[in-house]
């Protein structure tokens, strides 16, 4: 610097100026001249001591560990992010892609079949649709490629599924966050942001979707929806709605 | 894979190379400190959780932009702090609580009579009364123990500005926490125009 900075006159000096000196804000040459004068003044010295005491208070604040439910939620979000296809690709898209694959597969089958039985196929085009029918037919609208059977849950033991559902971001037959939001609205349930976890389940054997929503400190809201009936004006689509506290 | 002994930089590299567990491991290491920063900056636990989730997901996606010249924790903290500050700016609905009218130096309670826990609560409350621009550097430097240089990187401001905001914040806290006697706080002349000017001149260092 220029070495020409003016050393503030005093005492008294403002608290802000002494705080600047204390925090190392002032240019070194100014601080070097000011510090002995400040320390020689009882009131200014008291301010320095008050600032030291304030620092000690701040440094003594205890650590705040992340609560388990926040850690679980973040783990679930990162796990979902690490899964290559979820949750960015909607099931609808996945299903379209699968159908395209099946279509291509079907064509392959037809080509191979034509090589072997060309004449038969050529004279019997009516058999073509039945070759598609021969693909395993989806039994429900929620059937997914590579899907494991949905989690079987008993109504009396809803809590047992929480661990598994928290790890999932699978909207199942609800397909999209918008549909979930519509179904929650139907049940008068307000929730901001994404569910902490969501997964298709069977509730006492019946197709359903379980969503776990944030609900204040150290608790979740567990909601089970009937994907066939739930919607913005259909409270009957909410099969269960309960708040569970973090242990 | 994700050995416990891996450095943070190793974990970032493993994540970039496709290790699906590396980033979660990195987050596990630092999440308590990040939580404390988010909670102390934002006040609201729900908002702090949302901000952290948003920040970690964005860091997960942006890990390839990490440059080895900065510390992984500094990089991650910067993303977290920015997520918190963005939320505060978007929110704008809850004005900062002004300092008590009772006068500078008026302690909330006699300090000798308080337990450590009460002191912590009082300090925490006082911290919440600081404006955002002072609270964030105070939390990072004084509470979490980051260096001025690291904090400047995290907040994207000059080191002189970090020091100066810490100085202002500490001065306010000293009054609110009752470390300054009324007489001194009252008798002390306010910063005059010259000082403010010099202040601005010094800040950029």
C-alpha cells in the first residue's frame, strides 16, 4: 500500500473500528500504530475483551449432528440419483421404450420365422397379431420391465415397509409426481417437494402405492394410495394416512 | 472401491469414474458439519434439509466440474452455502429481526447464572438476529472454524470482505450477548463518515 493511511484519532474509537482492528481488517501499518494506543485505553481494552468473549461463545457452540431422518432422506435422494434410469425417466417413457423394443423383437421373430416358414407366413398374415399376443400380457397397468414383485404389506403392519420404501423413488402405477400430487390433494394432504420415498406395494394383496412424505421434525407421513381410484377430488383413493415418529 | 481410508479427492474421482457409492460416502463424512452450517444459516430445519438435498444432488451432478486445486470440502461447502443463500434470497418474506430496543449491551439474562446449555441457546438466538451477510461468514469462520481464505472461496467474496463482515457481526453479537457494558456501548462514538470511507477502502484487501 501507500503507507499513507491515516490512523484514526482517539480515544474514544467506535466499536466498529475496534472490531476491525480485532478482526484484522485494517492495513497492517495502521493496525501496528493503533493497537498500542487502543490497548492503553481502558474502555477500548474492554471492547477488545468483549470481542474475545464473543468469539469464545461462538467457538463453544456445540456441533449439531444431522438428524437421522434428514440423513435417510438425503441417502435416498442420492441413491435415486445414482440409479441410471430412475427417477428421471418416467414409467410411461420406459413402457414406450419397452414396447418399441418388443416391436423390434417381434419383427426379428417374424423375420426369423419368415426365413423358416416364409410361405406359411406369406399366406397366413393373420397369424402376425397373434405372435404379439403371445408376448406375456401385462396383468396390470403397473407391470414394469425387470420389475420385482411389489412389496407385500399388511394393513396392520404398515411401518414394516418404511425402510424399503425410503430407498425407492418408484411411482409405480401413479407414474408421475403430478399424479401423486393429485392423489394427495384428493386426500387433503399437503406436501411440499418430492416424497422421501415411494414404491408400488400390495396392501393385503391389493395393488397400491406407498409414499413417505416429510412431516416436520423427526417424523414422516406415511400415505397409501389406491392408484385406480385416487385423484384430486377423490378422497376415497387414500387407503391409509398416518404419521410415524422417528425412533 | 470406497475404502474408508480414501481421501475426499479419491472419492470424487471414484464417483466420476462411476462408483455408485463414492459420493454417498463423501456426503456421510461431511454431512454433520454441512447440516450445522445450513441450519445455522437458514434457521428452519425443513428448509435446511431441502437446501442440503438440493445442494448434494447438484454437487452429485456437477462433480466433474470439481477442480483439484480447491479442497473437496470447500467446493462442497460452497455449493451448500449457495443453496442456503439462494433460499434466503428467494424467501425474502421473513425480515431479519432487529436488535432489541432495550439498548446495546443489555444482556438477555445475567450470564453468571446460566448453564452452558442456556448460553448456547442464547448465542444461537443472537446469531439469528444478524443479517444474512454477516451471519454466513460468522458461522463459517467463528463457529465452524474455517479459515478466512476458505470462507472467502465458499462465499465468493474477497477475504477483506469476510474479515469486515465478521468484525461487524462480532460487534453486534458482543452487544446482544451482554459482553459490552451499557456505558461503553452508549458512550462509544458511532463510526463517522471518515471511518466508513476508510472501511470501504480497506475492505477489498
